[in-house]
C-alpha cells in the first residue's frame, strides 16, 4: 500500500535543463533525483543550478568545474581580478545586467565575459551582435558576478536614460525614424544595435521591477511605454514618437510576427533569459489610428509559486479545497475579474494532483505556463478550435482530470457537466462578483439546476489586493468613519492599529509593494444543493453559505487589514 502511495505521489517529468544531464552523466545524481529536481524547478521556478547547490548534491565550485568542462572554458576568481575602466565600458550597463555578464578582457575584435552559468546560444548570438565582437566566456561564482555588475554599472534609472540618449543620438544616422512600408527596411530598423539594446533594457527592467504587463502605446504626438506593477500602471521615460515603428518592430521580430502587417491584430510569444532565468512574454499587437499598440504579458516563473500553500489561501479554506480537488469527479470553479490570479490558482490545483497515474488535459486561451506531465491545448476560435470543441475532443482522450479555461456558453457548460457525470474531475473559471454568483450564472446560461447541484463541488472566488510596503509601513488608529465603511464597531478591533505605506523609494512612492489574494470558498453542501434546485437567487445562497460557516471575500479582506497586510482603501476598491 505504501508503495502505491509513493508511486501515486511521484511525477516523472522530462528533464528541463542540460545541467541535469551533466550531473547524471558524471554520477552526481540519478534519474529519479533529476526528476525530483525538475519537479521542484517547475513548482518553485527556482533555477536548476541553485536547487542542486541548495540540496547539497554539489557545492558551487564543483558545479562550476563541471560546467566549465562542458563549455570548454576557464574558471576565474573575480575577487582577484582588477578590471580597468576601458574594459568595463566595452559592455553597456543594461547589457551586463540583462545577460548577467562582466567583461574581464577586451581585444580589438573580441571580449572575454565572466558569467555564472550556462549561456543560451540565442543570448550568445545577441551579445555578439550588440557588442560587435567575438565572445569568449569564463565562469565565476554567481555572487561575485552580481557584485561586480552592481559595483561597475550603477543603478538602473540612470541607465535607462543613458540608453535612450544613445538611441536618440544614433537614430538619425541610421534612419530609424523613417516611416516605410518596405519589409526589408523595417527589419533593418528593428535590427539596429541601439534599438536592440533599448528593447532588451525595457524587457529587463520590467522583469526586475516585477511588472505583469508592458504597454507600448503610440499616440499622435507621443510614444508611451508603461509597466503594470501590482495592478497599477507606471510610465517610463518616453522615447521620441519617431522611434515607435523600429521599437515595436523589434518586439514583433522577437515574437516571430509579420513585421510588415500593421492592419490586423497579431499574437505571439517571446521566450528569453533575463539575468539567468527563463521568462516567457505573451505578445498582443493591436492596430490603432496612430500605429500598433503592443502589450506584453510577463510570465516569470521565478515570481510564481504553484504550491497551494504559497497562494495565501486561509488554512481553513485551503483544507476544504484540498479535500475537494482530491475527489474523483465533480466541477470546481474559480471565479473573479480579469487579472485576479484565477489561472495561477488553477495551475496550483493541477500541480497538486498531477501524478504519474492520472491523465490531465487543459484547454487554455492562451497557454500561460508550460506544465510538465499535462497535455495543454491552446484555444483558437479563428480556426474553429473553441473551448466546447476542445472539451468534446478531450473526452475521447481517456482523461482523468480536465481543465477548461473559461465556461463562456451553454455548450461548454453542458459538456463540462457531462464530463463530470461520466467520472471526470473538471476545473474551470467564470467571471462573477462572488462565489454564489457562479451558481446563478450557470443557471442563467440555461443549465438545468439539478445538473448544477449534482455536479458542482465548490466555487472559489478571489481578488488580488496590493500589500503594504514593509519599508514604509506606518500604523495609525482608524476613525469611526473608516470603521463604518468596513461595517465594523470599535470594540471589534480593540487597540489593534491599522496600517498604510507613506511611500518610499522601494515602492516607487506608492506605499504598496507586492500583491496578496483574498478568498471566499463556497462548498456545495446538501442545504446549498437544495437551494440550487429551488432556483433561489444569489443573495439567498450567499446568506445560507454564511450560516454554514463561509467567510465572504469582504470579511477575508478585513481580516487582512487587521493583520496588517493591506489597507482599507484596497479592500473597499476590490470588494
């Protein structure tokens, strides 16, 4: 029996990193340990090299020696090397940080770069192009490389301005601002070295600042670049309007899109390495009156945990949810507005139950993160591959667990219910204001109430609220008006203070840094099933659920205010 449990809990994902192959070939780890390391990498987003060191299979020096043999390069101790200014200046600051490299020697046609790990061949090609030199790599300790980068290349704010100045200085000589319909000319503009460096810097800065989206927005007289950080938009120093075409074209080149097509929407994807870790960028191009508006969704696995215990779900809710996702059949729905973390929660649920003896299929629009051991199907309505069509095909694939990105219509809902009734566990999302609203939304789609009550197991509603910056967190005593807005009495809080962030350099003077989920879980118990069968409205279902112990999303938000995680304004804004 214990062996069966062990087998059920063990995943066997494919190896994701050549370091694992090296470690296996040199007898450092076995195949099972490699699979476990890969699983930890997929779950946490932490680089394989760091996991190998943390677990204790190799120390950093031994790992670097292994990598040096594989790359055919030397090992150096950066603490003993004096790097003169003319060598440092051979690599722009943005490039050094972007690729996590330090120049240690410069010759007329070549440069030697110190780095701390394997270098992606694509990154090598880009470095050769941007630096206009042949490149030789040497390996050094990660902390030493980072220290030298920080020591030599200053802060990022000055670098953005410097890089933009370089682009502006060179654009006229390169003809970067020339409007043209010629594909070859557009490609030449997009491939100009200053544009390449500038776009790389914009992407690097976005990842460094934990941005979720990057907006390139052309207007009649200006060209704006904005980052969305913790749900709020922040504007960068804007490039000149004439640089909109080459900058946007560079993004389209990276995403393998048609750079000459500026009349139709296009979608693409960019996979790149930033400061040593892999980042996926989802690209959307939209034609506008004054050019193409491009938005990049930043999918940085190092900032996303797919461990259920790291999502911030309250313990009592998590315990109940974990029991429900272990059921053999039924439907579990996650609801909330766009950008509330629904997909991350679904991925975490799937990651928890993704075992070698279960077959999991997902239908997503688009696929945000590649998950090992799970068959993921991208939805494309333009070619007829809808959620309903994919879900119908899934049932012929002998699945155990299904995930459909969103239930949008009656057809998709009916197939999901049919899948549940035939012994499958189904995960999906809806756009409703609260958990009880998901029930009435399904009935409004003309799904029979008895089908909803017999298949639905639970609905998780969630929001993402900004958390107070720990560096400028300040206590205060709330006044009666604030308590009234939260429907609270003075005796309920006692002497407990509320908190806010007064603003500092670490949070861009916003008072917030990071986000946290607030949750509401409606478990479909027998009393709730009876109300569904009776077609009772959302309000009645919600009040009954509260009687049975459900904490509303507003109440969970207030709990987070009392615990000092967020502010009253954030809770009132999102609930």
